C-alpha cells in the first residue's frame, strides 16, 4: 500500500472554517426571508459536511499501513494523537449536522427566521471553535509528515553509522539526492532517499540520521527514524565508520554500534571507512567523498551483496511456490 503524506490536505483553523461556511451562506438568496434562511442553513450544512468528510477520508487507516509507514507516523506525530483529532472532527461533523436539522425544523415554524438563523450560527460556530486545537494539530501533523519519505519498491541500501562520519557525503556522491552535509553531528534529521543505476539496476539509497551506541529505549525520535529504515526498508546496510574520529566520536564506540546492528538486523552489513584521504586503515574498504578514492570499490561491493540478497529472495519465492503446488 502506498502512503504519500504530501497529499494530505491543508486544514483550516476554526475561525477560517466558520468564515468559509458563513461567507458561502451569505451569497444565498430565496423568495422570502424564511426560504432564504433555510437555504443559508442548508449551504452551511453542505460546506461543513463536505469539509469534514474530505479531511477525515484523506487520512489512511493508520493501523493498516505497512509497518514502515505506520511506525514512522507514530514516531513523527503519534498515531493515538492523530486518531483523537480525527475522532474530534467526526464529532464536530455529527454535532453540526444535528444542530442544523434542529434549526431547520425551528425555521419552518417560526415567524422570525432571522432570529432563529442568528441563534443557529452561534451554536454552529461554538461547536467548531471547540475543535480548534485538533484542527491546528492536524495541520501541524501534515507538515511534520512531509518528513516521512515515500519509498519505492526496489533494492535498497540503508546507510547508517555514528553522527558526522560522512554518511550524507557518501549518499550525495553516489545518488541523486543531495542531503545537507555539515561538520557537526546530527546534521541529518529527516530521511533522505536517492537513486542510482548499478549494474543495469536501479538502487534506492537511504541516508539516515546518525546513531549513538545506546539501547533502543534511550534512543530519541530522530534516531528511531534511522532504526525504522534499517528494520523495514533495507535489503542491505552500509555501515560507515570514521577511524579518524574527526566526527567527534571514538572508533571503539562506532565498532560497538556496528556489533549491535549486526546482532539486531538479519540482513547483510557492509562496513566501509570514510575519510580515506585522512588515514591509512584498510582492513575494511575505505573511501573518500573528498577525493573519490575507493567509492567505486564500495559500490561494486554493494552491487554484489544486493545481487546475492535478491537471488536468495527469488530462490525463496520459488521454493514457496513449489511448496504450495506440492501441498
Ligand atoms: N576529509 C574528509 N571529510 C569528509 C569526508 N566525508 C565527509 N567529510 C566531512 O565530515 C563532516 C560530516 O559529513 P556528513 O556527510 O554531514 O556526515 P553524516 O554522517 O551525514 O553526519 P550526520 O548527518 O550529522 O549524522 C563534514 O564536515 C564533511 O565535509 C571525507 O571523505 N573526507
Ligand atoms: Mg547526514
């Protein structure tokens, strides 16, 4: 299932929504005062119900999203909070329609339609004002959810490592995306996705925020985004370590993180050293995003590992279908 949070509509604040509905009603006419009032109320009813329905139905069923998106939404905005806001909109929808039906009946029997209409306006506005916080939250959630990447279904390399080791520099060198590179840790906070051609195949590269060596329960929301990419999106992991420690973190701690990642995720992990222009350690492939040295070697290695992974997956699919046929 595709999930594109960028397609969520902008949400009006309470006063904007009230304005919109009442302004539309102000343009409505009728043969007499009573008919005019009834037409106005029915316009308000349509504007509000269309609006609430459009917002509510623009959101997917969050519990049924693929794991990656569901957990991403939860880390970025919180699914419980989102559901609470959407429930509030549903409540406001029902409340306003109920009020409108009641005032429609009143209008039909009154001699003073203007007075009844005025009362209706007041009650409707007050219901909408009650959900102002929720409308504001939904708008903020929409903004925040822009940070959730839309992933494509293709071989995927997730680049991980300590902060400031050169992950973004690598991804910028080899793929179509140009994440910000800076000389301080936690430069990358969102997930960046770039694409590259490798051996006639398109490969997805995901640049992630830096990870520290600490238990999952202690990880902040930014680090958790990286973990979700490793868990759900990766066919293989490129772990970048910086032996020069110019990133500001001890090599030893980076190696501990590597051990942790290898233990946690059951997929191939390629280890490469960054900043090869600054050191001579070569017990793992080393590359420099500055001079270009070693980049092709790392790419060939990735290509080979991905090929193995995909062969293995194809084999498993074949085995499964044989098993189904035999069973
Ligand atoms: N000398 C040298 N410096 C590099 C190399 N690659 C990256 N750097 C520098 O290292 C710093 C961090 O680079 P980034 O690519 O932003 O590192 P990152 O791992 O994405 O950092 P976070 O997003 O903060 O986790 C920057 O100042 C880069 O210019 C390299 O190959 N050689
Ligand atoms: Mg970065």
